[in-house]
């Protein structure tokens, strides 16, 4: 971190990142069978021989502070993903060991082949992920004077780009057979918060938005599956009051939270939005609470 002046800071970070594969991907069990019409074996399951995820990361950020509460920042991030784990269907897999105890069913006349297809997690090539993040926090009294003391805004925006594509054969019915983008990644993510903090009151309204992305969710069998998820637009609010010194309720705080004020739905689709899979409305959630410090 470099102090360019009393109000400006430049931060640089470089990292070599390693992460273990998911436990379910490392399982050793497989489901094995032979096509009695062709004699070709096939299997699907886990892969205990997986190498970990590996990536080289670089981050650069600039921050400018105004007084003790306001700041703006801009950051650039770059990640070189050297290894990516995803399910692949590979032909030419050697099934000699599994075939040793396999007995052909009665009536099978074709010879059994020793190689076939295996569908399992494998290490594949990675790619690059990069983007920028813009953030600002501004108490409004710095601009409009004491008339707006206690009011403020916090805003952030992220813009992401990646050339990483993967194939997901086990999810072809929901994401298609063509290469797909990195699961979990939205091209654009926004957050905007307005607040009021003064005389024991704290009021916040937050809106967060993200563009469509490929989500990894649990299906009816409990297994993870990929689906296109419609980008969200969620608004939440919170109001609280803390009794201060000199009051009979000193130390008491009251809180009211409201989630998903717009009653936004959760929607998924298969490949394109004219093929909807799910449309779920969870409704709004209200939470009333109290805490006491002594």
C-alpha cells in the first residue's frame, strides 16, 4: 500500500491461489455398466485424483478520502485461472480393472470392449477473469450543508469479463451442449444504499441488482445442477432506534427489517428465456427485534 498523499492510497496485491476440489467431486465411487448392444462400457462418478484449483491473481486499487467518512475508490482485478474443475465426458477411458469382476448377461453376443466413456470431474484448462469495481460513500452534509446532516449514500458497481468457458454434459437439458460461461458470474453487479444516522436513529434502504448468470443449485435429488438464473433486483430496508444516555431505556435498541420489498421472483430458464424452468415468489419478509446492553 502506497500513500500518494494524506488523502490518497494506492494498493497493489499479487497472489498464488490454491483451493481443494469439492468433497463430492473427490468421491471414489462410480456407477458402471456395459451397453449389451455394442459391448462398450461406460461409467459416471467422482475422481479422487483431482488436482486442486490454481490461479494467479493481481489486484490494483486507488482510494481517495474526504474527511473521516467520505471516499471514492476504483479497483481493477485480474485472475489467471490455471486449472478449472468441471464434469467432462471422456471417451477412451480404460475399464480393464472394472471389467475383471463383470459377468456378461445371458444372450449377449457382442465382445466386450476394454475402453469406453467416463463422465466425471476432471481438471481442465482455465482462462482469464478480469473486471473493475467502482465504490463511493458520501455523507450528504459534505455537499449540501447541515440541513442534510446524518443523510448519506453508498454506491458500488462491478463490471466483469471472462473468456473462461466450460462444457457441462450432465446439465445439457438446462444449459445446452455448447460451451457456457463461468458459473456464478454476472457481467454487471450494482449496489446502492441511502441512509440516515443521527440522534439514535438508523434508517437504511438498499437496492442490489445483478445481470443474468448461471447458478449452481440443488435439484430434487440433492445433487448440484446448473441453470440460467434471471438477474435479481432486490430492495431491502431497515429502521432502528437506540436509546441514549439520560433515558430510562438506556442500552435498549429496537429494530425493524424488511426484505424483498418489491416481492421480486426467483426465475430460472433453460438456455433462453422462452424456456422457463422455475418462477417462484417468496414474498416479503419482516423482522422485528430488540436488544439490550448493560
